[in-house]
């Protein structure tokens, strides 16, 4: 009886370990295979603008200006904090569409991302 319980315990543990190992490989492949595209914030401009990327892409905004800026989508689906010089903000686009955004500190600064 003890032997059966011990054998079943080891079998269950092996199954759980295999499931966990399989999941991490699947998740790692989808995230690591898509490097982040980068948008520079400099001289009160988002560049490149517009930017077209595939679904699942991660965008990294980098403030290379001497003053703070932020990134806010028109539909409020993403919003960064105020970014000082060399600070970054990232967002992953999981649905296709056109996403317009702006700097709420300097509202005339606008950008657009097209996700296909």
C-alpha cells in the first residue's frame, strides 16, 4: 500500500513538472521572439510617426528630450507616468487597430501606431 502511494506521488510530481516545463517554453517563445520597436521622444516629437507593427508587438518609448514627457492613448488604453530624460515606457499591442496617442503635458505632441 505504501509503495503504491509513493509511486503515484512520484508520477503526479513528474507530470506537474513536465507541464510546467512545457508552459515556460511556450510563453518564452512568444515573448522573446518579438523584440520591442522603439519610438524616440526628442525635440517635442514622437519618431517614427506613424509606426506600423504586427499584433503582439511591444513598443518602447524613450524620452531623449531634456524635459519630461508622457505617453497617453486617446482611448485611455495605456498611459505612462511623466518620463524624465532617458526613461522608458513599454506597452504590448494585443489587438489590431489604429492607436492614436499624445503627450498630456504637451498636447500638441501626437503620434499614431497601426497594429496589423
